[in-house]
């Protein structure tokens, strides 16, 4: 028997969602205030109920209501009656809170090296030459055994590259200090937007997004992105793309399953593609296509489905379209385009329905058990069983306090990486130069003394031996690395 849950209905029909089609992705679209967030809430709590963990980005904070029970009222009762829901019962969902700024939930971090040069170039909005240099920074860090974890690692890496630009250029291609300067300025902008909060350890473990509670319900991970959306939509988008790529890389293939392993909801989905270079958009499209086989479903939420690249739209199995406005000729054209993406229903004029839909009402098409899209239906979406609207600060604190992963992410660690090592190297070089100078000075004094006493020992003086050994050690630690670097360059290895 396949697992199904009710999405909504009208006086004549009910629309059910089949869990085994959940990895065929979907979208929720509609103008402001038409019911997108509540629809997302309804889907999320149904996935949780059937044991599927959910990750969602909470753009306005109102999805935190998932974590507490809703209350019955007349409006909800009348919706229940229209849809003919027979087992409605208010309840809270098992939830985890996340927040990059660590205020509204567990901090969510990743590292520079996990994010990789492609995404980072997009995040920093680098041009082609500059991203070429960023790729070199990753390659050099690799060759030198330097970890790039946080922004200060990348900063010191770039500073070090600027200093050694000549030597590095012959091996890694032209490294101009003006381009490095430009990247450094972009990094400053990112810092001002709070970007250093994203890059830190402990990095997020994907397993923590894929848990079920003691009763077998899927835990809903709610990432509060209210502050992030204000400060840096670009960081928000980069994080989501990173998450998608990371899940794709880490999860094993699963065959056709009766339900997905994880479902992701990406609100303000247009941001993922805004000003992204073609190469990145292609990558996202590819990952979205392939992640299906890993048992992950992705749901895009946006004002208009036309905000989402055609190639991705074509892949989406479940379509929930709330009302669109049609004031301008362009609006009207868009309504027609959106209406035509649905499989026709002879009983329904899709084009005119889109502009007439009431709040919490939608045009819906899902996939049937054979994976074919069902004819579009005009339905009221079920009311959620959890609260519509946000938690207050105390309610949130209480839930965070009971978190099963309390403490795991809450203390930042700063292990030895590029920043520390490069700093240490510089410090070492200064000390060694100092020692060498001192030894040389001592040797000079010794010689003078000997000359004054008119007697020259045939044995090597103590000071001289120190000088030599210090120079040797300079040559053996830092020196050797530099020499090795140069040799590599000369030999073109
Ligand atoms: N399925 C539903 N059941 C009950 N009430 C609903 C439902 N959908 C929407 N509503 C009501 O409509 C209001 C607005 O819905 P919602 O917040 O989901 O809109 P939205 O499209 O997300 O708006 P925005 O674009 O501003 O974020 C809700 O606060 C709720 O009162
Ligand atoms: Mg909303």
C-alpha cells in the first residue's frame, strides 16, 4: 500500500499526495498573502507525520509555529467541513531550530573548503579573472597542506599569495595583486554582511537534519533566516545551494522508495538563481535532477513559477499555485504562461481561476502512482494542525532548551588552519632571522676578542658553530619549503 496524505479538497473532490512521488520535487507559488507559507506548513507536518524529516528555511519567522499546537476556530472548522477532513487534530511537531547567527537556534556553519571555489566565487560576485585566482588559492592551499576553514584563513591565504605572487604565478598562472586586492575587498563586504557566521566549525552534520523522534515522526529542521535575508540574500542562497550539493555528494543511492529520506523547502527560491552565472545554474539543475535518486525531494517556493529556470520547472512533479495578480499586460501574459503549465481539466478554466483564487485556495496538480501529473484541481488547502503564525521568544527558548542536539554546535572551535599556520610561519621566520643576526654578532665579537688576544684557536669557535647551525636550521625548515617551492616552479612540476 502506498503512503498518502490529504493536501486539500473542495465540495466534490479531495487531493492526496503520494509519498513515493515526493522525490519528484515540487513548487508552491503565489502572490503575497495568498497562503504559500501555510501550504508549506501543511506539507511539512504531513511529511513529519509519515516519518520523513524536513528541512525548511523560515523567511519571516512564521513557520516556527510548526513546533507548537494550533487552536481550533470557526474559520478552520468551516475549512475542515468543506474539505471533509475526518481526522483533524491539533498537535505540535518535533522541531529543531537553526540560525546562522546562533540566536534563534543552533548555529549552522560550513567551511570555506566545503563550499568550494565555484560557489564562493558566486557568493563574492567575482569576475572570471578573480575567480581564476580563487581557484588557484584552493589549489595552493591543497599543495601546501593548508586548511581553508573560515574567512580569516582565506584572508591570510590571499595575503600570502600577494606576497609570493611572482613565484606562484609561474606555477599557478598569473596572480595579479590588483585582482587579489579586488577579492579582498569583496571579502570585506561579505564580512560586513555577517558572512563570517557561515564559515566556522563545528560544521553542520547532515545526519542531524535527517532524524526521527522516539515515536517515529520526522523531525522538522526550521532554519530561521529572517536576519540573514535582511543582511545577505546572497549568503542565504549560497548556503542552500551548498546544502543541496552536499546532500547529493554524501547520500547513498536509493532505489524507488515508498517515501523520501528528506524533504527540503526553499523559500524565496528565485534568489538561488539571481545573478548566478550560467555555469552555476547548470550545476543546480543537474543536482536537482540527480538528487531524486538519493531520496531527497526539493520544493521551491516563490511568488511566480516563472522565477524558476525552465529546466527546473520541467522537473517539478507537484505544483501548488495560489492566486496571481493580473494588473498589467505583462502580469496577464504571465498568468497565461503559468496556467498552461498545468495538465488541463475540462471542468476548469485554469487561466481565469488563477486570478480568482481566495487565500488558502490553490490550483493543484500532483503525480499519480504511475508518476503522471493529475489534471489540475481547484481546492482549499487543509488547515495546519500546528499553529499558524510564529512562536514567541519564550516558547522558542523552551524548545531550544529541550533540543536533542543541545550543545553539539553551540561552542565554536577554531582548529589550526591556514591562518594559524601562516601566522606561525611568519613568526618563525622573524625569530630565525633574529637568531641568525644575534649569532653573527656574537661571532664577530668573538673574532675581535681573539684578534685582541693575538691567539687564534684552530678549533672552530663556539659562536661560529652556533651561527652555522642556526643558518642550517633556517635552511632546513622554512628555507627548504621555499626552495622546494622554487624548484617545483623551475622544473614545472
Ligand atoms: N490552508 C490554510 N488554512 C487556514 N488558513 C490559511 C490557509 N492558508 C492561508 N491561511 C490564512 O491566510 C494567511 C496568509 O497566508 P500565508 O502567510 O501562508 O501567505 P503567504 O503567501 O505566505 O504570504 P507572504 O507572501 O506574505 O509570505 C494566514 O496567516 C492564514 O490566516
Ligand atoms: Mg509567507
